[in-house]
C-alpha cells in the first residue's frame, strides 16, 4: 500500500509539469492574439484618418489634381511600389534583367575566386535591381546568393534564398538540394528528409539526395532518442528537488517500458532494492 501511495503521489507531480507548460503556451498564444488585435485597430484608425483626409481635399478642392495624387501616395506608401511595377514596360523589364545578368556574371567570377562575401554583395545588387519584377529569370540570382550564404555558414538566410529561388523558378532541383543541405546544418533533419524526397521524385539519379535518404532516417532516430534522454534528465532534476524534503529521490521510482505496447509503468524501489514486481518475476524464475 505504501508503494502504491508513493507511486500515485509522483504522478500528479509529472502531470503538473505538463500543465504548466501548456499554460505557458496558452499565455503566449493570448499575447499573440492581443498583438494582432492591437495591430488591426491601428490599421483601422489609419484607414479612417486617410478617408477623412481624402474627403476634406475633395470637398474643398485643395491643390491641383497632381497634388492630390501625390498626397495619396504619401498617405499610402505601399501603393508606390505597385504603381512602379505596373508602369514598367517590357523594354524596361528586359533592361533591368540584362543589368542584373551582368552583375550575376561579376558575382560568379568573385565566387570562383573564393570571394564569397563580395560575391554575395554583388548578387544582392542583382536582386535589388529587379525587386519590382517577378520573373523566373530572377531565380538564379537568389540561388547563387544562397550558395554564397551556405559557404559563409549563414544557414537560415540560405534557406530563405532557396525558398525564393524555388518560388520564382519551380521546380528548381539545385535550390532544393541546397535548401536540404542547409536544413541539415540547422539540425532540421525531418524537414531536410522531406526535401530530399522531393528531389528524388524529380531526379531519381541525384546521388546526393539518394545518399541522404539512406542516411537521415537513422540520424533522426538518434536525435529523437537524445531529446528523450534530455527531457527525462530535466524531469529527474526537478523531481529530486521536490522529493528531497521527504527523504526520497527519483531513484526510488523506476520506469519500466512494456515491450509490447511501448507504454511505461512506474514502480517504487525501497532503499535501492528491486521493485516488487521485478522481485516476483525473479522468484518465479
């Protein structure tokens, strides 16, 4: 009976840990909702002020027509880029892409010389020159900068540029492969594995992707086991702090996994002796 009481007493302690974690997550979600609502209210307020300003100009006929257009652009800066994009002719777009191609070639020369930082800056200029354009020919600019970022070990930025390249130029196996490799560096092994699977679907002869498909499942399993050990280690430290006033420790409780179901049971161990269930098994044998 004492064993059962102590065992049951330990379960609420573990449960409270998870409840606290869930409460923290709920609080964080509530704060996010408050931030979103506050941002929405601010946006509504700005829209109302803009509408009042526009009505005032219309009623009083303040300034000429050009001045009214200028006032609208100032009040809504996000429209300025849209107007610029619409006003670009086919010749303007072609000219910008040619300029960016020249910058890309310059970046390629620097990359081959091992000047990755300088090459990254040149590729950035090529991208900035065409920010108002959405064209598949921009994909290589992002992909080449992603390669520089990979060499500079800026893994997160590398993944972002790979995503941009894939979005502009789908499918893009080179960018997908670089993204998967960067995800590995970030230890996002599950995401990397999914990316390698997509690559193999597009190109079954891709050796790097095939090798990763053979290697990553085992690495993912090792990673998950390591995470479990770290979690149990932290729980054990916390449990010892709570049990110490009672002259107990987590060593008095033994977790036994059922090989059939995979579930765990907790047995009480008195003075380092084997749990009663294990003793019974030994006696029967």
